[in-house]
């Protein structure tokens, strides 16, 4: 088995997973709209994600003591 990737690291089987380059204003608007849709569908603010975020924040503050 080779360690050499068979395709570029940013390549994706699903074109929706690769947002286009930023527009002239530097904003990737398709990504913004996709994220807003996911938030509206409740797919980003799950209890599991909040618990993970809290744990990461707790660990980060503990590491600074």
C-alpha cells in the first residue's frame, strides 16, 4: 500500500463537499448558503456537537493552568 495519495487532497467524490473559490469580495457565498441551510435544518447544533465543543473548551482552559 502506497502513502502517495491517488488524487489531490482537496479532491472530493461529491462536488458539494468542495466549495468554489472565493468571489471578488473574498467570501465563498455557496459555502455560506450551505452552512445556513444546515443550521436551519438543525444538522449543526446537535447535543453531541455541543458536548464535544464543551469538552474541547474545558480541556483548552485546563491546559492553560
